[in-house]
C-alpha cells in the first residue's frame, strides 16, 4: 500500500474511533457540532465544540428530578458549607452575598417595595437578605425541603416545579437564578419564562458554577462563560455586568455571576 493510501486509511480509522456527534443542537448556542463524552459509567454527556457547553444527553424526568432534590440533598449542601454543625458559617455566606448584591447595584428598595422572585430558592437565605433590603420576596422550589423552612414573615415560598406554576407576566422587578440554571433540563425554556415574568425594566441575576463535576447527577448542564452568554442572549436577555469569584467556603471553585436586562422584543 502506498504512503498516500496509508495516510488515508489512518485518517479513516481515526474518524471511526472518534466519538460520533449527536444530531441535536447545542441548547446554549444552537450549534450542531456535538460530540459524546462520558462521566464514569453514570450517564452520557454531550459537548458542544463551538461554545464548550456540556450537557446530559438523557436528562431525568420530573419525578427523578424531584427525588434528586430531596431534603437530604439540601442537608448535604449545608454540611458541605459547614453550616449544619456551625450556624456561624452562615454569617460568612451572608457577607460575600451581601458584597455581590452591592457590586451589582441590587440595593435597598424605596418606599414602594419592589418584587423579587428567587427561582430555585433552596434554603431561602438569599430571600432573607433581600427582605432585609426592603424587597417583597417570593421563592419557588421543587424540593420538599422548602416545607420545613422557617423564614421571616412576609417571605412567600411556593413549592412547585417552576415551569408548571402560573406566576402571571410582567410581575417582578428582579429574578434570581443562583446555582439553579444548571439543574434545569431545558435552561432556555426556564429563561424564556423568567423573561416573561419580569417587568420591562426588570433585571435577572444568574449565577452558575464554572467548576465541572460530570458525575453530579443534580446538574444537567455545565456552562462555560461563552455558553452562558449564548443562552442568555438567545432567550432575550442582554448581559449588563458580570463577575467571577471564589468564595471562602469553597476557594477552589470558581463561579460566574451575570446581571442582565431584558432585550426589547
């Protein structure tokens, strides 16, 4: 076999051994340049070669999602943060969240209270901070853990799947999605609904982890800075200000926070 034919045969074998691209589009940037990856033996992960987005090829159904976000899950988070055995650890958490709110200009409300919706509110601590700043607070979460929350009077918590609850439209001045967008099976649909809930001059504060643990079954998506910007812009949001940070509780883990406004329709 000639040298040229050997090279062609080698390239063909290489292509056959390479992971085959899934025909679906990237949920972040809509590119069809996908390739398969695996997280151990737990599930198939697809990677977009255009924007770097990673996502589960076969996400769980609603019942499985609810089981994943059981009260045990939130107990585990509190243990990881050190808050389960040391309530004072919440003070450190509050300090850097307060600093982030200040950085993004989410200040104290005026006499006419502004309304905020915390999507995937979890332990409700962010709502406590915003209530202290004079905001009218509503939280929504799928987990049964919210049934046991003991929050200050005036904070309303809805236990429901966000995509199935009717909040109305043009009702909120601010929506927060803090470490929750990566949990949605369809983040673009969740963002589209969030946009409709916001008033014309409303703002979205979204935070995602940049550290990747493909075996974390709670996370259906693993965003890069590029893929997060893509999905925000395609769902009608205009990023206004962003920041990456590592908090004192998990200094090895980087997070990205983006404040967005609504694009004109």
